[in-house]
C-alpha cells in the first residue's frame, strides 16, 4: 500500500487521491498532447479535456508531432516577436468568462510537463495558478506558480498578491536554479485555507510557503486594503493555466513554451 506524499495524495507510480472518484468532491481536468484529437484549430475549447485555449496579439498554439524526442507530441505556445502583450495560454477558464479562482476556497493542485525555449528576454512563461491578464513578473497581479521571466532561463517559484491604494502588492520570487529549457514536471499545491503552498519540480520540493499573507486568498486581498467590489471589478481572479506572454516593451523575441500534459484538480469539502 503506497503512503501519502507531501500533498496528501497517495504516492507511488501513479498518484491518485480517492476523492477523485467522486465528482461531488473533486473537479479533475487532464489534457495530453499524445491525444492529437484534443487539439482543434477551429475551436478554442480543447475536445475531451474541458480546457480552454486562446491567443492574442499574433501569438500561436500548434500541435507538434515529434517522433525524435523522448517526450513525443506536445502543444507549442509561441509569442510573436517584437509584439508587446503577445500571449497564448491553455487554461481551465470557462469559455468566454473571466477566470475566477482564488486561493482559500478549496484545495487546489496543478501539474504540467513543460519546457521553455528562446532568449528569455521580454517574455514570460508561467505555469500554475495565475491572473489571465497583466504583464509577466512581479506585475502579474495574483499568482501561485512557476515563472521563467528575466531569470536567466531558470524556473522561479512565485507568489504574488494584488495590492490597493492602501497597501502595495507583494511578490516573493524564489529562483529554483532549474533550467526551463529542459522538460520538467512542475507542480504547485495550495491547501484549502490558503495557509500553505508547496512548489515542486520532478517531485522534489523547491519551495514551501506557510505565510498566508503571501498567498492570494480573499482574506489576504481584503487585508491588503482591497474592497470586495474592487477585487471583482479588477479581474484579478486566477486561472489554472500554462501561459506565455510578452511584456509591453516590444523588444521580445519569439520564445516558446511546450506542453506535454496538464493535470488540474480542485477538491471540494462541502459535498
């Protein structure tokens, strides 16, 4: 019988939580580039997966059949060169709706096999829970996840909390020293009360955060001077996503984020 890992899930060759079998207790989404039918150039909703994909400012998403790499097929998200705000993403966003996730409402877990290639200048690749809008880096409103942006090509474990006129935003960024150019399984987990978060790469923990004021929950945002109505109006809700986005400098190169698979789990306790 496998034991439980750091995230409370059963460890072993295939980690699965028994709550996943009850749809009242767990929303589970998974998309794998091995299944090319999940990708359609004519539809922004990825078939069989309930994931949403989209592009803006000349960015592209393509499905790559790569038989000469150990990883096999993958989705490629590419930012357009010298185009401020060029962006592409694969996310659990409800179609045509703004993202609405915040930490502290339920236990959340996001995992993805990814890599990022390019010059790493003026473009950010991000994985995990993140605001859908805004520039990469510390300016990204709310975030709990990984980012490669102006970090020498390394994955950085990030937590951002949006600020207000009363309190500035807070951003903590821990350089993992792990190169984004290689394939890695990135994972970020947040407990249901948003009092603890764990970042790991290839099942090795690279950061643990136990300060709830550094995690973007409703409680933290209000404590930082944000009125409830302002939080809703400013669209700082997060999506569970893999994203590439150029900053607004218009000096970016055509960097790429490749995605082999994504797994997202949202556990409810009221059901």
